[in-house]
């Protein structure tokens, strides 16, 4: 039976566009953005930011050096927001319904710029932040490790107390899903931006649980 559901953020809750993100960072002045950005696993200073190795001040300084100018928080955040194409209100309504029966968590490779938006009233049409839809958010830059590293799964399991065999992990990254399976989770891998409501409902109906 499933008692808990763990969702990835980018690609599952909020669809992403690598292409638009590349364009946004190029406009910022990062000429080689195409070789630096990835949908699932960043590299260089982008990875260091998402692992919490560097803070936003350091990231802006080093990114500014690459762009050849000084960057502020707002324009840097705006470039990161290039990844996101909007949030489907129907998905948010589904999360509210699911939370009546299951404990819901986010496990995401992310950074303070993205969460500065997501955990604000700007996130949803109702003015509700991301954390209003979940029992807890597990964010890579706070934990100090990114998926698919097994340590981030161990951290979430130990902190939340979830039993992996009673937990469904939903992520659009194949390598992350494989890591989730190794950690003992049931898994579902939707495509980026997929309306996963019916498919998720089918998985849950096969593993029924009521509080």
C-alpha cells in the first residue's frame, strides 16, 4: 500500500524548458549557456549552487565574471525562471486532493532563486506557495547533495520517517527514478510537463490506502 508520495518539482509540478533557460542566460550575457545547462543535472557553478557548496552571493559573483558584468539578485533569478513555463492549476488542485489521503513531499534538485519564486505567493493563481501543498520540501541546496546520489534519498527517509516500500516517488528524470528504485521506493516516471493525474491515479488504485 502507498501512504506517501514524493514529487520532483521541475518537470513534474512545474514544467521546464531548457531551451528557454538557455536563451535567458544568453540574454544575461552567458554566451556558452547551452553547454552549461541541463534539464536534470547541472555542472560547474550551477551544480555547486544546487548542492549548496556556494551561496547566491558567490554564484552571482562568479556568474558575473563569466558574463563580464556585475549581476544582481533580481536579474539572476529572472534568468533561472527561464526554465519554467507556468504551473497547471489542475495539478495544484490534484495535490490538494491527494494530501487529504497521503503525506506529500517534494524532493528536488534546486536553488534559492527558484525557491524564492516557488515559496512565494507568486507561485500559484490562488497566491499559495509551493510549501502550502506539501508536508515538507526536501531541497538539494539545503541538504547538500543532489539526485541521483543515494545520500539525498537516505536523508529524506531518515528525516521524514517514511517507509520506502509504502512510498511512491514521481520524477521525470530516468536516472533519478532508478536511484529511487534502489532506495526501495515504488516509482513513476512521467515525461516533463505530462498531465500525470490519471496515470498516478491508476498506480494509487493498485496500492490502495486510506488514512
